[in-house]
């Protein structure tokens, strides 16, 4: 009575139950892999075009990736719990617009802006959290619905105006560098990822997220409050999206009623490339950062070799495919085996 | 002592009835509040359906994909691609039917690629179609170039804007494909396979169903449907722009979900999806005619989606509890 | 039961949202009762509704157009109805136009700025069939679908203004990078073509080089501009020709520290770029007076309803804006609005768009 080769074993081998070491092992492997890929891309591009390896360019790659990285961080939390959040872009847009007007018209400074932006993000994230955690809607539908509502709200809030002027004191954070090639923005955002990684790896809450994502039924029977965990992941996703809005203002010094509507899928792509699996249970906070940086570096490299911008979405698509094919290589069916089954 | 094992995904019976009542209700409401609905009667109402018939076709293919528990995010971009291919062929002067065939074949090939990646490589469909969407978008933008094709022959335009006995051509195509989908899902082996695969892929495998072949076929068929949708779009707008089909993706998914198809697969009736298609289509058309801004319509669609689903899920849970209690009582009465 | 209680407020919210905004917008778009037509009486007194349907909601340049139109609408017995789709999509715009055509109180004139040249045509033709006059501004469709088109400025004139400004400040030898919106954007492509022609004639040592596409998104424009700058070390100047591309290009130039060394000559409105006037990175900004263009739209709408618009070759007066001619180039029924207006440190505060 042989089981089909492509079915998962019903009982996990003993090795897998020591979750901590396995998670640490997995995490370090994947992020190291992506980091190596980044170095490869930078190396090849510099060989082709020496200006690639310059403080201004590397600094820009980092600064450009931080917006998506913040979104991907929250998205990672949600995806680890086996959910998905398709509204992060519009939450970011709302935060950017509302806080942007405060900065522009009422001279709000950086710290209050961050707090306000985070608060907006949490409030909007609560919408998702209630729908998925309490009303138990499927995450895809819930976040699709909130995406429509929030992107519509963006128009209502702007009332036809745009955020135009962000003072240089803020935008310089994305431009001035601490070390050659390392913008202040990256250094400022790093604590967020470090905290995220610590929460995921070393707190009960974090491990509960992995458990829920891996097998929510088993987690429930183990006593983990599954609905409460899911609820919190969406609040966290809203929180990081709110912060991403402020980062967007710093980086681009503007926001309008359509801001963020195209960033949802980029955030998911970055998280995927960084190692967070859609089926939950695998991935981490630094994966979000590394994935975004890799995406940003590769797209910049593409334009250096004068590949037209039209092909940049294809570049993202191919990278995502490579990442997921690599992740799923255990699930693939080998052709001879598939043909062999037919004959019996 | 053992608790009864109830089917996990039990659906509200008569959801189709609820949708039908809602649709008739909204049509009545619009007939009273807008001069267009009142003045033009049934033919006028049918002509309005021209605007969302391509979305409906997309939704039919998407329904089959969602029934298997997967999703296809690249269907919209696929429709844009086929519209552009059809348009480019028509611009160069090739035979109209040849262009339509080429477009549908192109759409099917994209669907086949999706299907092979999902089935053979075992990757989650969300990820595959996310990537394919990006790739297809680049391909179609470069094909469309600086001047996307437009101004096709009158015969071709008739496909999108003409009528057959008061029913617009593309609504007719939508209804015919709808009937075909119902037949596929309910009366063929493939249909049964795909519903069972959606319900539980593992169980279907153990039953002997070739789940991977089913998945590959479903995505291919969805690609063909997206191809038809693209051709209808090119015919209706008499042009093929890069964003023509891409914007229809979210409405198509909304229609499928509103139509009661379980997003995790395995449960759902195509007939209800068709009714939901008309419901949402007339809702947005009617609201536009009433003078609402496009903004309000986007938000209302999102709220309707959420509200309807919360209602449906809560009804299901309550019925399940009710049924469970009733069955328990039956058991104790007749041991 | 508990969950049904969650559903009901959401559905109630949806219904009330629909009802409320319906009430609000229908009161905005309903025309006052028109009296019975008296034979011989001038149509100019008849109140009409003019629907302005720009590319999408929320863009400051279109808001300025509408503001201008609304300013003189009362004096022309017009009511302005401003509606558009929430995304820059041709099919969505077509749906909005169809909604107007079928509405309870359709407008007498529709003025559009099209997202693409073709998708809106069936809707506009339906409007014409229903007796609604169709005029375009800023971005056109195929000429057969509308009566007149207000072109912002002559393409060669704008191209010359830009190139002359580049040459004046940075010399006539080098590469110029262009930042456009999308590969199929009609006006942008027309400007690029006009620039190439002018440069070939007059400044053969100037090369109109790589084109980046910012998708009308400020962040993407900034990324593409940075890549353009970094991958072309001998870049003389950047020419962003889309409203969202200008601040993106400026932010990029500032970020790489080449403000003032690489020129930025853009086509865009002054508000998003205010802080760059001061620090010198914005070396030239050209557009046209959007508020006045809105007024012109109102005037043309009035004239076309009254039937007093001239044929090609003729001219008409538009109140305080002056005289305009109708010509058949580059497309039939074109009215060129104005010469390019340059915004500089000295004058940008006068404008609020």
C-alpha cells in the first residue's frame, strides 16, 4: 500500500518538530541566497557599466526599495498566517495623503507625522482585521473589498487637491547618506525590520503566527487563539502600510488620489522573493527587506543595460516565477513518473 | 459519543433566488428613478448589458478556476493581449475570422502556460498568475506600441455593437458561453473532476481523479474564455488599448464571489454566477445613469461585496448549527 | 445571528452611500427648467448644462480647468457638471460618458479630455446621436467623433520653447533624456516628434536620446529619471513632459546631487514644483494657463450650443480671453488655446494649479 509520491506524509518526522532550529535554518538559507543574488546582480551591472557601483546609485536603490520593503514587511506577517492583504497599497496612499496635507499645510514635523501615519494605518488595518478575524471572511475577498473602499476614500480625502510640497528637512533623509551608499532612510528603517524579526523569531506571538500559518487546525487544538492572531497580523500590516506612506512622502515628496493603487502586487512579489511562502509557515522579516532590495537592484540593472521600461513588469514576473519555482521544487512532478502512472 | 461530521462547506440553498430577487429589485428601482430604464423597456435594458458582457465572459472562466480552489490573476491582462492581437491582425487586413481565431488561440496558450506551471511545477496558482500577469502586461504593452490598433471593419464592430433579435451580440455570446459552462461543470467528467478537486485535492487524488490534468485543463479553458472576452472588447470599443481588459479582473472576481462560489473551491453554481454578473453590471450601470460618480460606484461595489459575503457566511454558520442540533436530536430519538 | 448584525450595517452603509451621493450629484447636474422656445429668440439665454469629463478625478490641472469654467459659467447661463472615472482608463471613461447620455437630465454639451484616442468613440457617437454636442480639450479622440477640439498649445511651439530653453542655458551639444508617461500617450508622442523635427533642423549636434516612461506616477517617474541620469553620464538635460514626471525628475536630479548641472525643462503645472523654483534645479517649466483654458471650454460650449461656432478658417471671440481661430491642422476643427506659458521664479506665485 504505497502512498502516491507527491502526497505529503501524514506524520512529520521528528526532526521537524524542533521548530526553532528548523526555522532558523530555513530563514538563514533563503535570505543568504537572495543576498548572494543581489551581489551577483550588482557585480554584473558594474562590469557592464562602472557607474552602477557608486554611492549615489546604491543609495538610490536602497531608498527606492524601502517603501515597498515596509509594505512587504506587513504583508509578510499576513502571509505567514496564511492570509493575504490586497489593500496595503491603498492604506499607504491614505496615510501619505492625510499626513502629507498636515505636513504641507500645518507644518507637522517628522515624529508626529510618523505617529499619525501609523495611527491611520492601524485604523484602516482594523477594517481588514475585523473582516478576516471576526467576521471570518476569506482574506482575498475581504481585502479586495477594503481595497475598493479605501482607494475610493483617497479621492474623497484629497478633494481634488494633491500633496505637493514636503520640506527639504524631510526629503533629505532619503538623499543624504550616512556611509557611502547607505541613505539615512535605510538606517532609520532598519530598527523596524529588526523588531519585526525579533517578534517573529523570539516571541510566543511570533511563533504562534508561524503555527497558525502552517496548520491552523493543529494550532487551534494546541490552544493558540487563531482568530486573535489573524486579527493582529492585519493590524500589523496596516501599521507598516501607514509608516510606508510617510516613507513615500520622504522619498517622492508628493502624494495624490491614485497613490499606492499599483503597489499591492509589488509588495507581495517582494515578500515572495524574500522567502515568505504564500502557504504560510515559512519566511521572515528580513526576507521582506532583502526581497525589495533585490527587486529594486535588478530593475535598476535592467535599465542600465537599456532594456526599455516596458519590460520591467516582465522582469518582476520572471523573478517571482524563479523564486516560487525554487520554493516549490519539492512539489514538482517528474515527467517519467507521471507517464509511468498512466500505464497501471 | 462521536460528533456528526457535517460537510464543511455547506452552501445557502436559494442563494440564487436571493440574487434574482435583488436584481429584480434593483431593476424595478431604476425603472422608477431613471428615465432611461423606463423609456426603453426590455430592449434598452439588454443594450446596457453590452457594457459588462465581456466582464461576464471573464467571470465564467474565472468561476471554473475558482471552483478548483485556484485563482487566475492574469485573466484581465490575457484579455487585453488577445484584444490587441486581434486588433493588430485586423489592422493589417487579415480575414476577420482568422484574427478572432488567432486571438483566442493566443489566450488559450497563455492559459496553458499557467496551467502547466500550476499543475506540473506544483506552484500555488496565486503566485503563478501573479507572475504571468506581469509578463503578459509587458508583452502586450510592447505589441501595442505607440499607436494601439483601432477602427476596424464594420462587420467586426457589429460583433460588439450589433443585435440579434433585440439581444446584443456580445450578451448573446455571454449567455451561450454561460450555458456551455453550466453543461461543462454539471454534466461532464471534467466538470465533476474540477469541483471535487476544489473540494479536497487530496481526496480527489485518492479517488483516482487526475487532479493535475484537471487543473491544467481548467486554466487552459479560462485562457480561451479570456480570449473571447478580449475579442468582444475589441469589437465593442472598436479599438484595443493596453488597459482594456486588465481593469476587468477585479469586477470579474467580484461577480464570481457574489455568485456564491466558495473562494476555496468545491462549491458553487454557475447559474448563480450569471445572475450575479447581471446584478453587479446593472447596479453600476444604473448608478452611473442616475448620476452617481464613478467614485461612489467603486466604493459601493466594495461594500456590497463585503456585506453580501458576511451575510452569506453568517447564514451558513447559523444553518449549520441549526442542522447539527436537529440531527443530534434525530439521533437520540432513533438510536 | 451575531454575524448578520455585522452584515446589515455594511449593506445599510452601501445603500445610504448610494442614495446620498445620488441626491448630491443629481442636484448638481439637474438643469433649471427651460422656458418654451420662442421663435426668433436668441439661444444664448437658454440655460444649459456642460459636462466636463477629464481623464480622471483628482488631477490638479483638470481641477483648475473646471474651476475656470465654473467662474464664468453663470455669466454664460451654464451649469458645469464635473465627472470622471477614478482611474485613467479609456473604457471607464466611456462608461461615464454613456451614463451621462442615458441619465435623467443629460447635458447639452460634453467636453472630454480623453484617456486614449479610441475607446471613448462609441460613447461619444452615442452622445452625438442623442443630440448632445461633443467637444474635446487637452487630449483628443479620432476627429470624426467630435465637433471641435481645444488643443492646449501648438506642438511645434511647445517643442521650440523647450529646446530653445535647453540651448540657451546648456548649449547645443549633448544628449537630452525624455521622461514621458506611457508609450502610447498621444500628446506626449506628438511633442517628442515635434522636438525631433526641430532639433534635426536647427541643432544637429543635439541628440534626443533615451525615453523613460513614468506611467503618470510620481514615484515611478522618479525611479526612471534616476536610472536615465545614472546610465547616461553625459546627459545634458531632462525633459519630463507629463505633469507627474516633472516633480519626479526634479527629485531624482536633486537626489543624485546634480541640481543645476543637469537641466530640467518640463511641461507641467507649477504647484507640485514650488520648492524647486527656489533652489534652481527647475531650469524651465512650460504649460498654459489651465484656469483660462477652462474658461475657453465654457465659451466654446456656449457657442457650439448656440450654433455660432465658425467653420475651419474662421475665428471667434471668447470674452476677455481674446480671439481664436479654427483650423484643420493638425486635425479637423482644432482650436489652439495659447502659446506656451513659462513659469519662472518670478511669476509662479500668480498661479494656483
